[in-house]
């Protein structure tokens, strides 16, 4: 596997990227799904105590952008500026995406380095001049082979007619890299994930690769070829290089050395081949280290919902956050759809999970624990002096949940499985309270009864302390409210500074912490 970048002190840098999104329209659920996943992954690694770099951004060149801008009566740059500043950046802020950088492919820090990269390939003999004629899908910004097309010469992804293009191009000698790519895939079986995506790519490369057209001469919205400015660089060559230019390639060697290569490229499965075939071949050609993983998430589909529009791009993330809240939105898609598989969104399923898992299981647990500490101990967390097998079972359940969630989310990007482990523990704590029935124990005013009641409520509060840590990468606002209601910060510090591993250490929330019943974490939903 490719080596992770290291800092001068030897500390690993965990570098995650989303695709840079095409700004031909406002962001939709699919864009937000990938970006939230990357945010949760990087927040999780930060809470492991690791140095992290999270990159997202926008892809602003190409024929599709040019045509969209023309249709709207503005220049391509004006179109990109408007969409980025009015739609893309505000949505990421709204969804609490904690990215470290946002790159735009029209920025000089990117365009100048792209020209240098391509010039290097040309000087090495990796690029030559030729001609090309064939079917081209503008929405994909990709030439298609005739065998890929559906009946009626339709793009298999967009189900729209392709255009027949004939032009003079420059070509990258991609065909020469097939054997090296297959050797790399075999030596690094986790490079492409999930396994179904890996199998698809391996089969594609085994069939033989063709040289790749890396320039266009029929329009001018792009980065000029440095040795022949009548041509602009093919948008996908331009776009892929953002992952390197954003961290200092060719401009800030120290930053590049401490960050590159990326540990995880998150991509949609429709752009997998660009990232798992063309991108590593480009890096090989220029002698740069290859990324650790390319992880292809599935497609989001909409079914059984009560929206006015039935297609995915017609659903704005804000329509859902306005009804369910931002934290519930961040939770739902990662919990309901196994990452890497196609999944269907429905309003009904979101509502059911919100009510059952978030409001009833989690929110109600936090509310009633705070209420009972307030009622029976005047809001001061009592000391546990009567712990027995029931309490040990809870502590053991926590340790198991932390270990399972850490491996699933932090290592395998199995967000649904990791969140399932956390919520299995939430259910265990609810079951513990039901079995121990502190409201009944409270009727026994003897020292033994008081000790037992104190132990039960301490066990529940300490469990909530750990749950707040584990859910902070997914639901930061809700977790912060819970952390504050537990009176944890004066004793343990800020929630963001808590380590995932420490979540499993039993007894960190000290007796004497002031427990308050804050606002309801997940209010009852209004009718849609």
C-alpha cells in the first residue's frame, strides 16, 4: 500500500478527499452524502488523536460548464463563482462540514501546477499528438466506446444521446500502464473498495487499455496546453490533479511531503475508473506515490417519499434538514445505507428511524437520566458504590461497542455497522434501566437503597458520557448538548478533545458533576 504522508515529527497525516463536484447546478443529496461521509471519517480520525487533512472543492472547467453558463446568459467563470459562493460553500457550512481546504479548479494555485504536471509528462514522452473520432458524452465529459452505448446510442449512465466528435488531440500513453496497474492491484488488494468495485476495475483493465485523449480543441473553457495553447487540457486530467495541487504539489514541497499521498479518495461509482485507472497511471508516469484507497460509494435513489419531485437532483438537502434537523440528516444516510452500496431514501424510513432510534432510544435515555438525577440527587451525579454484575455488563458492552465502532468506521468506512454498534449499546443501557427500575429503587430510603440508586444512575450517566464521544463525529451539535447537560466539560475538557479510545475507559465522568436537563435532543416531528 502507498505510504501515508508524515510530518516532520514523524506523525502520520490522514488525508481524505471527496470528488471535486461539477458546478453545473446546485448540490443535491448525492453530493451531500459523500461529503458528510468524509466529514464523519475525518472527525473520527481527529478524535483518534491523529493529524487530519480533509479536502473538498469544485470542478469548474469543461464543455458541460461552458454550455450551462451560456444557457444562463453568463460567462463560465461568472456561473462558477455564483454557484460556489451561493450554493456549494453555504451548504457545506450548513451541514457542519469541517473541511480543511476547499479547492476550485479555476484557481491559479491549481491551473499553474496542472500545466507543469502535463508539461513534465510531455517532456518524458508520455504524451503525443494524434487524432480522435468517436462518441462523446458531454455530461460525463468522456469518450465512450461503441460497445458501452445503450440502444439508440445512449450513454449508459445518463441515458442521453452521445455526440460524435472528431478532433485533433494529444494523447497520454495509458495503454502502456495496464500491466503495472494490474500488478499494483494485486499487491494492494484494498486499493479499490468495496470488493465489487475492485472486481469491475480489474476486469476492465484486463481487457486492455487504450491511450487517453488529454486535450480538446473544439472549445476554450479549460486550462491551455502549455506547449500548444490552441488546445485545453481534458477536464478529467485537470480535475484529478486537484488532490495533489491542493496540498502543495509543485509549490509547497514541505506541505506536500507531510500530506501526500491521500489515504482515502471518496468517489461515486460512476467516476471510479477515472480514479482507479487513469489517476494511478498518471501518478506512476510522473513518479509520484499512489493513494492508499479509492472507495466508491453507491448511488442514492428515491422511493416511497412524499416529495413533490421524484428525481434525486430535485431534492435539496435543506428540505430534509429543515424538517429533521442537521444532525439527524447526517446520521440517517450513513445509518440507513451501507456505504459502498446503492440505497434508497424515503421520507417514511427517515421518519421511522428518527422517531425510534434518535428520539425514543437515544434522546429519551438522555432526558430521563438527567430528570432522575435531578429528582433524586438534586442534579449532582452521585458516586457508584454498589456496582455488581449488571454494571460490569454495561461496562463490558461499552468496551465492545467502542472497539467495534472504531474498526468499522475508522478503518473500514462501514458507517452503518459502526453506528449500529453504538446504538446497540444505547439499547443495552435502556434495557439496563428498565431492569434495574431506579424509580422503584428510589422508594427504598435506606442507605443500601440510596447506594443502589446512586450506582444505577451513575452507570447510566457514565454511559451517556461515552455515547456523546462516539456520536460526536456524526452528530456534533447534539453531542455537544449532551456533553453540556452531563456537566462533563469542567472535569474532562472539551468534547472535541476526547479520544475514541478513552470512550471505553469506565468511570471517567466524576461523581459531583452537575447534571442538568437541557433541551430535548430530538423534538417531536411536525407533520410533513
